[in-house]
C-alpha cells in the first residue's frame, strides 16, 4: 500500500495527471484522486470529491482550489471551520482578495504586491486611440489601433471635402464602433490581463502558504 501511495505521489510530482488519476483510483485514495483531477484541470470535480473528506488536509486543499477558481464565497464559508483553519489563514484569504488588514503577516504580503496598472489612467491615455493599449504593454496592437483611427479620420475628411456625406457617415459609423469605442474595450481587457499576469506569482504564494499551513496560530 505504501509503495502504491508513493507511486501516486511520484506521478503527481512529475505532472502526470492521467497516470496519477489511474493509480489513485486503483488504490482507492480519494485525496490523491482529487489532486490528480485538479492537475488534469478538472478543478470542479476535484472540489466535489474533496467535499466528501473531513480531515484538515483535504479541507485545506479544497480551500486552495476554491480560491484558485475565485469561488470566494465558498472559500469564506470553509474558513469558518476553526478546527482546521487559523487566524493566519483568514489573514491570507483577506490578502488574496486584496483586502489587507492589520498585522505583520498582512503587512509583509502587502509589501510583495506587484505594481498594478491603473484602469482610469489607461482610459485617459486612450483619448489618443491606441495609447491605452501601449500603456497596458500591447505596443504593436496600440500602434495598429492608432494607425487605423488615423486612416479612418483621413477617409472621413476626404469624403466631407468632396461632399460625399453618405460615405462620411459610413466611415464614422464603422470606425467609431470598430476602433474608437472598441479601443476602450480592448484597453480595459488588456489592463485586466496584464494585472492578472503580474498578480499570478503573488496569488500562487498565498495558495502555497495556505496549503502547507506551516505557521503557528495567530493570537
């Protein structure tokens, strides 16, 4: 039995979710079966399997999966189990949701927060279409957007000078919807994606700290 368990652990450490899944099912180890499911990407099924287990190890891992999927309401409910979760875990959860509270632990985590992009600043920059995308790190896309808007403005100007008002209306409707309004939507999405990328290591650190649960209970 020990050899079987070690084999499952080895497969998990190698990232072989399918192999770990088969072996965990064969030896009837629900916890490692859930871990293998999560490794394969079936997080919801893993959460449901872990709900059958009442030991703290399973509950801690279930909390990690809930937070990783941003099912924060379910995670907050699970944290009420004080037999498995400490005050430190509650602080970590608050830090994960970017709601910092007082204390050395939260202060140290706050200091590790990456610099995030400001969506409001991106919107202001995007008065020049494409500048907001450049601010969000999508330089080439921003340049293309700026060039496209420039071409649109040139087309509108040409149509108006030649009194082709119907053509000018077509230019306005198409370019405004596609590049003016669209550039603001694209900028917000780009800012969100970049902030999520920057926050990923920070989030992963907190998830590891919760899963390990290696600190003493906070007063």
